[in-house]
């Protein structure tokens, strides 16, 4: 596919324009399906190889109208990679994967050579459910924190998110916190919070100050049946394409 990159970081191909290497717009209204997965790349070099390999593959792929974004982030632990992709619908994604000319490339992009999976057969399929939003104008994010939970079904997943929304009155807390976007898996067994922060240090300070065992968040989690916290990871350095 013929493509061009402008000096301001806009990629153009097949008449479409994409921003490159930026944080995606999580609440964009045209997003109906979110694909989320994580890998252990083993080292900072492995992280860069995974990010670059997927980005280059997608820049050479004719992208359908249903594709909205795919961004890979490097974990601050020096080995993890977070893959976040948005499509207009599950049907649009399935149609793309089923196409003979793009199916093999999609498979390569979903599991880069040399990168171990997280135990699942492929990326998890999610939808955005609710978000904690900032009080005023939001600064640009510099860090994403992935917070995950295992849940006993969609009812338990909704109780978890609704409880957190009520606790914070729908607003993001913590100095340096921008927003928290809660995603529910299609099968109801996972909740992923894609949380945006100004930087990793701001999130670290919040964890120390507010997430102790006796804090209100931990008390809420302990009170909810069918909810198991799976921890968090911090990510920076977005690499990928976001439809403008």
C-alpha cells in the first residue's frame, strides 16, 4: 500500500489519515469493539521490536473503514507490551480477519515472533462501559495504567465498576490522574481499567497514598463477591495508528 508520513505525525494511505504514535481517544463515539492483550517481550529491546513490527505491518495493510486505532505501549518494567485496538464493531473486525489477503497478516500482528502471549488464545474482546472523568480540561496523558480484575460474570463486573463510579462521584481522583476507562469483556469474566495519568510517578504516588489495605478502594473490593483483583502495570511510549 502506498503511504506517506507528514512532518506533524499524520500517516496517509488509501485516502485515509491516521495520527501516528499517539495515545488513542478512548471515548470516541464510533468505537464498538476494543481488543486488549499483553505480552512479555523479555527486555526493552524486545519491547521495541514488538512495537515496531506491529506498527510496520499495519502501515503496509489496506485498512478498512471499521479500523479506528491500534496502539502498542511499552511497560515501565522494561519487558511488558500492552496492545489496545479499536474497531467500529465486532462484525467489522471479523470481516477484516476473514479476508484472505489480510487474514495471515492480522495473525502475525496479533502475536509477534519472539513475544510470549499472556495465556489467552488471542486478544480479549471488550467494550467500554463507564469512565471516571476529570473535573476540568484534561491534560495530555503521559502514562497508561492497566488495572485488571477477574469477575464471575457480567453482573459482578458491573457491580465493581458501578461501585467505583459511585465512590468517586464519576470523577478521577489523585493528583496527576486524568481519567479511568472501564472495559467489560464480552464473556463477563474480565474488567480492564485503562487509566490515563500525566506520568508514571504521579500514579506511583497515588498508590502509596491511597491504595493501602485499609483504604476505601480495597474495602470495596473485599466486599464484592465474584471480583478478584489481578494487579496493574504502567505503560508509556505509544506506537501505532489512530484514525484522525
